[in-house]
């Protein structure tokens, strides 16, 4: 099987089209408002129920989520899918860490240290100070969204996976862990690198062999 880049994009087109529209909207927001205006705009919109669910939503972008999914897929369904998830996570997360350390950007808590009393934080959430750009949680969420859309037989689920990834990104801003720019960049890096990785890995001959289509509980 020779998986071309166009083939990958066709499989995820129901996610690609709305995502491009959202990126254009994000660009317009960035051009219309400053970094501080966007941050305080999000920071001023809060509610008790959002405070409760935001930490759970943000955990969907936690790296351990991807690792756990890979393990489950290997156990029940397919070594191939487990490898794709695990390697996609490794490739994208290592890449984003390199970018983080290159930019070494401060997070909101440090960036607004002179205005800290004006910032609102969700109780019980650990707030970091460094390596803000780009958002790793958002990157992982978009990586998973791309992979699941790529696999899904019902391609209409693409926008659903995209929405979940967007909610993870928004939760990072809501919790004051990241800026708008961090989240948008994280989504772009996660999307682009995952598409490239799927194109490369799923075109390798070894991963198309029958043994890779099996799982620990699926040996037929």
C-alpha cells in the first residue's frame, strides 16, 4: 500500500475543511485584538460549572491519554493502530518540546506577574510559568483528532473530533496555562506533523503485513 499525502488529506477532509475555516477566524481575531486583550477576554468569562469540567477536558490532551489509548488498541484491536498512535505522539511531542525550548516563552502567570492580582485562576489547578509556546496539550488533542478521523469509517465524525480538540485548546486558555497564540500554534503543529507522520508511516511495507493488523486479543 502506497499511502500518498493526498490520500491522507482525502481521508480527513471532513476535519480539514472546518479546521481551515477556524484558522482563518483565529487569524482575524489575532489581527483585531492584542495578546493581552484576548487573554483577559477569555479570563473574564467563567462560571462554576466550567471551573469543574475544564480540568477534565484539558486532561484529554495529556500525553498519558495518547499512551493509554495506544495500549488499549494494542491489547484489543491492532498493533498497527497502536504503533501509529504511540509513534505519532512521540514524534509530535518531541517536536513541540524542541519548539518550546527554542522560544522559552513565559506563560500568563509569569507574563502578567505585575498584574497577578487581576488574573483569575481555577482553584486546585497547578499553574506553570515557562515554556508557553506552543501548547503541548492542544498539539496532542489535534494529533488524536487527526488520527481518529483518518481511521474512522464514518468521516462525518471528523468535525466531532475537531470540536473535542478545540475544547481542549480552549481549556488551556480558560485555565490560564496558555495564550491564544500558543493554542493556535499547538493545533497547527499537531495537525501538520501528524499528517506528515501518517503519510510516511502508513506507506511503509512492514506495517501493512497481516501480523500488524492483529491485536493481543485479535489473533485471527
